[in-house]
C-alpha cells in the first residue's frame, strides 16, 4: 500500500512539473509578444504625431522654444 501511494505521488509530481514547465513557456511567449506589440504601438504614435496645434504651441512656449 505504501509503495503504491509513493508511486502515485511521484507520478503526480512529474505531471505537475511538466504542466508548470509548459505554462512557464507560454507565459514567456505572451510576455514577449506583448512587449513587441507595445513597441510597435509607441513607434506608430511617434510616426503619426505631427506636433501641431494650440496645445503644442503652448507647451513649446512654456519650454522657451520658438514654434
């Protein structure tokens, strides 16, 4: 009885470790994907910003720059 219990526990631990390893791999992939999407988003924001308008003029004058 004791040996069967130990085998069952060992099997359960092996399965748990395998599942955890798979989940860790998926988490890392998602993290990398999220970072890449964020970088692309910021890049597009920078490209699409034309820095014109009343708010920008006020901000640049506040910095002491000329428009």
